[in-house]
C-alpha cells in the first residue's frame, strides 16, 4: 500500500531528476537520491517548495556564487552546498 508520504517522495524524486538541464538534473537529482529516504515531512515540504525556484538560481546557491535568500537558509541548503553527494559520470 502506498502512503501519501511515499507518493510525495516519488513525485519529488521525479521533479529532482527532470529539471531541464543535465547539470541541474545531476546536481539536484543526486542530492535527492542521497537524502530523500531520510527526510521528514517538513524536509520534503521544504524541498518541494525549493524546487519551484529556477535551476540556475539553485545551482548558483549550491556552488556559492550567489547568496541564497534567507528563506532557504538552513540545514538542507548547507547539505546541498557541500556537494559531497555527487558522483562524476564515467
């Protein structure tokens, strides 16, 4: 039986891997793959809202070329900024 939280996780996984550019897919999709299973309902809600932002902005915030708006500051953004979840394609 599928729970509403499971359905949200599946939708979030799909959205993370279908951003529109390969670079964003890899960065955001890999981040989601690494951490999604352990996220709480609140963290999933944060990520759902975060993915409404433009990919270029998300990537700039992650690599530190632009400061993210205060509303996104917190543990999940800090984890995304570490970029330790990405594996280089072979």
